[in-house]
DNA sequence: TCTATAGTTCGTAAGTTACGAACTACCGAA
DNA sequence: TTCGGTAGTTCGTAACTTACGAACTATAGA
C-alpha cells in the first residue's frame, strides 16, 4: 500500500481537473465531499449514493480525484477522510470549480424535472448538486 | 460522408463539455475558434497551431467538439466553417465556458513564464488563451 | 489472536484514442 | 467533362484507459 500522493497546487492542471470532473461518478463524489461539512469517506459516499458502485471502482475514482488535485485524503483510523482542495484551486483558477459544480447542479435539476414527467425513462442520474 | 450532426442544446451535457475540453488539443482548438472573430477551419487552425497534428486526428477532435455541443460546423465550399455555441451554452450553464477558458489561459501564462526561465524544459504547451 | 470493516492492488476484458492510408466532396482550369 | 488540387472524413490497427471481481493490506475492537 503506497502512501497517498497529493500533487502540489502548482502541479494541478486544468486538463486534469476537467478530466476528473467529466465523469459523472467522480463529479458526484466531489459534490458529495464539497457538501459534507467535515469530510466524507468512500463508504459513507456509497450510503449516500443511489447507485451500487464496486469498492474497487470507487477506490480508483477517489484516487483519480486525489491525483488531479481536487481532494485531499488522509487515513484516520480504519477509514479515509476526504476533503476538497477548493480554496487552493479557487486561488489558482478563480471561479472554475464553482462554475462546474453549478453547471452540474443545473443539469441535475433538469434531469429530476424530466424524471418527474416520465419516471419510466429515468436512466442515468448524476446525483450531483 | 454522413451529414454533420449537432446535438440540440438540451442534449448537451456537462460531462460531455468537460470531457471535450479536458484534452489540450481540443481546448486549443476551441479557444482558437472563440478567438477567431468569424469562423475557423481545420486547416487554418493547423497554421495557427504550434504542433503538427495529423489531419485525421484533427478531424476527430473537431467532431468531438461538435458532438459535445461546443461548436457548430458547416461546409462552405471546400472548407468547414466552425463557430462556437458559447451563447447557447452560456444560457444553459452560466459562466462555465468562461471559467474554463480563463483557467486555461491562466495556465498557459504560467507555462509561458516557466518556459522563459528554463527554455530547455518546455515540453507540452496547450497554446490555449 | 481472531474477526470485522475500510480501502487498495492486480489481472483481464471492454472501451477509447491516435494515426496513416484510402476515401469522398468540392472547386477551378483546360 | 475530365483532370488535379485542396479540405476534410472514414477505416483498420496498435496503444492506451477504464471497470470490475478476487485477493490483498491496514486498522480497530473483542
């Protein structure tokens, strides 16, 4: 088990951030962490989340977010505490994260609305926002 | 040769936009189109761009941008006129595109600065912004 | 030490991407 | 019309990435 690696804020790239957040599961995880007022663990995300996601897949998603520089993870006893690095990213790329989260929530709202109209066709929801 | 397909603005997704712009070449193309005050063709992008990109690859990138809903392409004689769909996207996801382009340009500026300090280590530039 | 919980790593199958070669589409000249 | 050139697309393949189950490591408590 390698020690957790976090890029320094100067090594964070826009491509990396966008790629990390272009996956609906990762966007949902990130939004979950941002919303959780302290920190969020993998397993508590699973409880919150509507879909069943395999542990290994979830672990890779958390790693992707961590390596993109979006979150900071630290072991705390048996579980992992994940917190966002919003403040640092906001300083380097002002408005970026806020705009993305806001766009995701606009979309989640639209999808929820569409699902209310025709519930049978409710396929892939992001759960972001 | 299939007729060009453009998603309607309601079918544009945040994931799709982020994924499309998470590639440095596509981000550079998009920034080029946004900057070009009328429209930009594949070949004129190649002239502007600092790297040599194979035609087929470039074609796929333009298609990716088109299918993500970021640009509108129309044949005009022998060449393609590509324009951005900023206005529509701005309406649906306010601030998103602006924040991304601005972040890319922050990063491009940093890279240019770093390259000036030690020109030998200048590796991958985005050319965005 | 034994058991349970939380998360990681590995191997593999499935999906995506990049690129050259061959193609289609359009224009202008002969 | 036919020829030749330019602009862009499609196809096939090799390289890369991703998802998931099985097996693993790490920590806590009985």
